[in-house]
C-alpha cells in the first residue's frame, strides 16, 4: 500500500493529518508538484511529486534552489495523501509535524527521457525531471546518496558529513538524497529559497498563517474532508460564559445527508472552560458547575489545548453502561474519597466553541467537531460525543432499542447560535417531555400524605409595545419572584394542572424541603386556577400550598388537553439552575418545515452549494441562503446571497408604477400601496413640497448598499408611522403572519415560538423597500448580532440636548468626546441624529456585556461632563435637567437601541441620521438635520459609507 508507512507512523485519533482517501488517489492525475515551507521542530521545505496516486515526499532542510552549484540535502520521508497538495495552515501542538505550513510553490512536473517512469526512478534512486512552477523552473535531478537501496558508500552519505539541519529528519532507515538544479536557462547563481518567503497560494508568510490559523488537518475523517476550514474563526480573547445554543423540538426523524445525528443525552448541560491546565465549569444558565459536579474535569489533561471552551452534557452511567437520570439526580453534589464528583459521572463533549485565541462559534459544526475530536483525550470521565451522518430514522430507532432518550439532529454547516433555540439543531424525542414551573403542591394520601402532587404551569408572554424617541425596548421579562403584573409584555404563568406520579419517597422529601421555604398566600398563576378544578390524578386544590414560582421540574407527558392541562404526566427530575421565565410550552415543529427553515438560514443550506475548494467534493444537497451571523466581521457586500442594490431598471419601474401595484426588486415581488400619499410634511420654504411614500421607498432602494451592512445579522425594532410623520407612530418588533414569507425572521431566546416575537432581519434591498412601504422608516438595530445577542459590538455615546441646549453647545460636547477618545486611542464613529443631537458609536469586540459597555461609557461621559458642568445634567427626567444636555450612557442596555445609520426621522423634510467625519464637526454648515432622503444619496455617492469601518474595526475598551 502506498501510504502504509505514512499511516504506521501516525495515530489517527490524535494527529490532525489526513489518512488518505483511496477515491481521491484513484482520481488524481500525475504531473503536479508542491513545495511547502514547514516550520515544525525545525524549518524545512517539503518537496512533493505527485505519482501513483500519492505525493512522493522529501524534506529539504535548506529548501530548493535554482543555483546549480548548491546541492540540497533531501531526506526521503513517507508518501503523503494527494489532499496535502494545497494544504496551507497549522498542525496543532502535540500532533505529529506540529507547526505552520504554507504553499511555497506549486505547478507541474515532467519526467525527462533518461528516467521516464518516475515511480521506477524513485525505487532505483534517481529521477530526472523538469519543473514548471511559479518559483521553481527548469531541469532538476533528485538522487539517493544513502539509506535503503544502496549508495551508502558515498562520502556525502557518511553521518559526519551530513548537514546538521538535516539530522532532525534522520532515523535508522532514512534515505538521504540530493536535490540538484541543472545548468539551463532558468539557473540563477546564489538563488536562496529564504529570499522568497511568501505563499504562492495566498501571498501570506508562515507568521501570518500561524497568526490566522484558518486551516487545520484532522485525520479521523476521510482525507477528502480532513482539512478544517477555520477562515470563519475570529481572533479574540477567551470570553466568559457563552449562553448555550438550544435545539427546537421536531415531530419526527428524517434522513438527510446535510445533517448529523447525535445521541440526546439524558443529563445536565455543562460548559467547560480550560485555561492553564485548570478547568472551570458552568451550568446552562451560567452558574458554577462545581457546586453540582466538583472537580469532575480537573485536571485538564483530557484536552490538548492551552485555552478552550467545550460544550457538553454530564450523564451518570448505570451498571449497564447506559445513562441513568435517576442515578444522576441522586449523585449530584456527592463527592468520592478523592473529593471529586461521583465516579458514575461522564462528560459527553459534543462541541468546541473556543480554542487557543480563536472564537469558533462562526465555524461550521462539522469542522468544530473534527477539531474537537483532534484535541480531546478521552478517559473514564470524558468522552467525545460521536455522531452518524444522514441516517436519522435508523439512528433514532437504534436509540429507542437501547433505551436512550432520543436524538439531536444538527445541520453540518450550522454556526453556534449562542442563547438561541435554533432550527439548525432539532430534538427528536422518543418519549415526549416538558419543563414545568412549580406554583404549588397538594398533600396526598398514605405514603404520599406529606406531598401528593405538584401544581405546575408554563410561562406565556403577551404582546409588548411602547418605546421612546431615541431608544426602543426589547421587551425582556421581569423576575419570576414578583407578583404577576398586568402590563403587556410581562410573562404570565399559566396553570397547567398537576404532576403526581413518578415521585419517589426520597424525592418527595427533597421537594418538600425546597418548597417549604417558598410558600406564599396567593397563587402565582395568571389567571388563577379555577376554584372548582378537579385533578385527574386524585385530590383537588382545596388544601393547596402556593409557592413562589422558582422551582422547575422535568416531566414525561402523554400530551396536552385543549385547555392547556398536562395529560398523563410523570415526574422525572428537578431542572438544575433553570430560569423559570424561560419555561414555555414546547410544541413540536413539523420536521419538514424545520429542516427547510434551517437550511434557508445557513450558508450553503439549500439549492446549489457554494463552490467547494478544488479537489474537494461538496457534501449533501447544499444551499446558499441568508448570510451567516458574524461575531467580528461585517457581512461582506461582495459575498451576500440576496441583492443589496436595486437596478436602474427596477428604479425606473418604481417611478412608472401607479398609485399602487406589484413592484419587482432584488428578486422579490412587493405589493406597494398609496405611493403618492404624503408621508413627510415639507420644510418651510421647500419648493419641492411634501415627501411621498414613493420617494421613501425609492430612498431605501438607493441607500440599501450603504445601510444594509449596519443592519444585517441584527434584529430590528421598528418605529412605524402609517398615518404620516406628523402623526403619532407606534413601535413594532414582531412580524405578522400576513407579512411576506421571504422576510428573514429571528426569535428572541426564551419566548415561546407560538407567541408573537418574530423580529425582522434585513438581508436584502427588498426588505428595506418593504419597510418603506410599511412606513417603518425609523429603524433601530440591536447593538448585538444574532450569534451572540447579549454581547454588544458597540458602546454607544448619546448626546441628548436639553430644551435650552444650543447646537453649538452640542458640538462642544461632541468635540470633547473626540478629544477624549483620541487620548485613549479609541476609534469612534460620529453621526448626526437627524433631529437635535449627535451620537458616537464605538465598535468593540464581542467580549463585553451591556453592563460593561454602559459602565465604560458612563465613566467617559462623566469625565467629559466635569469639563463643562454648566452644560450637562445627570438627571433622568428631562423636566429635572434645567434645560441642560444629558450624556446618556444608559442607552447601553439590553433593552435599548438607537436609531440606525441612514434611518429616517419623523420630521418635516424627512431628515436622516447621517454618518459624518470628525472634521465635519468644525464645518459651520453642519446641522443635526442637514441631510434628508432627497439629498443624502448624492452625498453617499461622493463620500461613501463613513460608517463602513464600524462593523469591522472592533477593539478592546481601555480603562478610563
């Protein structure tokens, strides 16, 4: 076998290199070569000639040369797979050949007439050939001087004469060769490979590849899929707790080659943070995991990494080797004789979110899992959670046969959507389960007379509204410990019946101890349960003990009644550390619809797949849909899927349309109405008169290429004015069922799917034009992105003028911030609001939460305020500010947003929130409402998008 020696020297459970795919080898055509500059233990160049379905390889310590007088030592090493031909990236530490690799040269080779059979020449010890590469050209000879096959008597073969740099490649059987350039028209005296250090593939140096780590080799996969693409990885400091991604319940298993299927472990979610050989664990809501599983993963010898974040599930294995949830419940917090968690506990690691300076949440799942497999070192406490591909129906049947809980289906190209219940991960349960909030308990009879049943419910959320000028609420829930409020948007605990079966005597005692401290006088349900309710499982509510809704349980259900009461419920466990407000009634989504929705939101998800790297096949049916969320990089205008710009023909069609009609723009059909209706009153003295809806729609079509990068991958809150900008508007954060199906939607985490909570995400010019038709022109985008909704990428400085603040005083404050930011070395992006104020957006790395950005802006604002105390008030209410300006740092909150760049304000003339340069603060013609929808497109055509850098120029916040 050509690769037998290569495979013999490697443990493919540990090494990141490819094992070699016979199908690729069989399809390969001879005649290619590659030289890779490889910084391993010592720098050397890997010289490889393609022949016989493999890459015949030599390690050349000093690199090839075009100088005929310089004969280069070359150590014959094992043949390598064809997939190595274009590999450029990093082999991780502790792996064979660890180091960084670039494609230093590549091209074609041709055997000369003296040695026409290359394979025979290698066996005989000499090959003469011609190279046609980008750096190496001309006639070469490579000849054996020692080792197997003879020629060991050569003076150059004696050990004392070997170049010391070559000794790193020697072993007892190593063959030493010489690589020689012949005298021809391509020969260059003194030519040295080290004078030409760049990659011919990417132009990068080894240092740049090492820093970027955008590709790795992983070997346990077939070689055609062995290369890990880490181009989506983001260089970032190791974050704190990452909110886990959750799966959507689906109604049936399926078969699909784009999906992976894992066991749904019957345990507790745990996130492991490894740093400097130590491990810290977190439960799924960020609590200290050591409380429940002390020293479970210490020391960190199970992971070949300096810093890493691993997502997984803790299970307790019974004597039959299967997960036993009852055993898990019994043993939580129990320590063995060594002070560690119970020996039955095993951590099933299924995802890798961070590794040695790189955030991996944007890397496709299949690459994250291959990378995890390469760095994990399984032991009695830690297992790699393997998966099967494609065959979900058969896999779920196998899970059922083994008594397992179910399966999780995951799209192979899914990103890690922190804090979201995603349709890219689907739960396939064998026995239906439901989380329930305990709102009371009733005594029983006989052995259960102390506690007979639990009174339970689920949260539902009513429609929220409201908002204020300059900031929009995201409608987060309040604490469950308070009495249910009556205001819209508050979560309400709905009565769902009783759970009495399945509770053991030990569990009853434990539950009673927990619930006795939570008793209250009134039911926490809203509305309260009917007083004549009779539970189907015995007893009534006459002797009920009400409790604060702080305890969450998990139960197996037979279903739900029409009025929302659980049927045939059986207690299973207490849900450790679960936020009660996130417990909603879970309804299974139709699998077909869920798969379709997932693939519509994943790059390469449906339809023709994006082009795969040359020589590597595409997997599955593949489809391109909505762009992936980016943690640090803005959506690339050149790579988005849907059009971001209207064509001249489409704009002409809009102009020609009557008062209403269907307009095709960016690949979608929009039904437009009341196009000639005035939406904005004219400014005094404006000869062009009021602004119509047609002009508003046209503005959004024109400004889309500049505006969409600041909206893409962010949920939107919309301020709508259907009766015109001079009439009251209302806030809308939810799409309606009648809205176009092609609109991209995103649901806020913790809100049940059947409740109204679908945010629109702008991913095309058609979406902006649709907003214009809805008169939803005051657009607010979240400061965070879909992949990390609680990690803002902006710190916002909002200069809110008081009733007596002049425009010149507003400029003074803005210039002071310009000076302060410059002193700190922080880059900010200013804009006028389109009304009276200014704002400065400071792009930050997604490592902070809203509290941290708010604290930083507050310290900076108070420092600025001390310079001009007569201009600034720190009072919240405008009526208490004495007419002074407020430097409003409180806009940096998870429930707040600011008006987006290029959004339109509800004022005469349709002014726009327009980005400016710092120098324009000194322009005497600058006004906060200077640009309108009639004038801004021409300005952008000249100056470009002045906020463009704000999406990628992410930075750390220095101390103030």
